[in-house]
C-alpha cells in the first residue's frame, strides 16, 4: 500500500544525498546528461514547467536555466528546503513561480491544464504502488492540452543488470540468495516489499512494455521511451576511465545519445525514461 508519510520521512532523512547523487561519479553524470537530453524541445523560453517530485532541485535548475518558468513540488519539506537554497545559489529565483510541499497524487492546489510541460524524474512513481494511476492522472490533469509529460522510473531489468558491474557489491550473496532478496518476485511482479537490507521504502519496478501501457492508458500519444544509462549501464569503473580522456568522453556521450531511445535498448539501463503528449481534445 502507498504510504506517503514513510516516503516523506525517508527523503527528509536522505537530505543532501539527493542533491549529490547525480554528480558523484562519471557514471552518474551520464545518467544526468541523458535525463536532460530527453527534455530537449520541451523546456525553454515561454514554457511553464512543473517539476513534480523535484527532490533537491537539480533538474529544476536545468529547467530554469533553459528560460522556463518552473514550479517545484515534492513530498519532502527537507528536499524543498534544499532545492530553494540551491535555486537561490544559482541566481535563478526569478524563474521559479512556486515551491510546493505536496503529494503528486493530490495536487489540488494546482489548477487543470496549468503547465506546458510536466516532469516527474527520479523514480517518484516507483513509490506510488496502488496509487500509481492516481499519480499519473494528476500529472496529466495539470498539463495543458498539447503539452508533454516526462517521467523516469527504476527499471527492474536495468537495476539487476547494473548490480553485476557494481564495485564493492557482493554479487554471490545477492544472486546466491534469490528468495531472501526477492529477485524472482521483483522480476515476475515488479514488487519489492520492505526489506531489512534495503533502505528505501517499498517500490514497484517497471519494464518498458508496462510503462508504455501506463502512458497509453492515461491517454497520452506520441509516446517515446528511453534507457539511462544505456551503453554504459553497469560499467561504472569503465566510465571513470572514459571521463579522463576528453575525446573518449565525447565519443561515449555521443553514442549514448544515439542509442538510449532505441527499442532494443529500453530495458538495459537502471532508469526508464518515458514521455507522451496530452491530446488537444483530451
């Protein structure tokens, strides 16, 4: 069952780690880059944008830097406080219309069809569980007809794949105790219950087919999916080496951009990206 108070408490305690997580390593910087690349054409001057589940505001800053007017919403008051401070440090306060502490499943404080673009990055939808359809419906409701909704969620196949290449991770313990770690349960149902070895609240992990069906059921058209990271998913130490060489780094970034939306690659990365357009006659 969806437990908003548990999620709020988790991210209040998570604190600055949410701001830091997309710039800790070269691998994380590729993940951030692809999320931003996926936003191209949907943010910029004269666009009103909602960053729902904004966390510490890293994407909000990128949206504001593009010239958009951005509203930040998150269930965690601590994350909103961090985002407010980061926006202030960045000198972008004039491009922020509001900071809202709120549940994306209940955005009644926002009128219908307010935003040209609605962004829900960082796997907020993974936590909604039985309230998922309500959350997606709210994202669509607050978006203008003809506007775009963009999301990212944790991928069940991508997360498992990434663990194979993670340093300082006991893969024999993980894959050698599938019942304890609920491996087959996650693969078969997407559900990861509360677990003593996992700090996060319960989550649902998605695959590409499921995400496409969710957006289609919500009435979105022109659906595009992506995978992040893509070619480099799971290869954290290799990516560190690539970043040390300017030409190698430019090459892998270029190849990531060319590959991450290919249909054959969608379940490969830790994150699934997805976007769709709200019909004008919705």
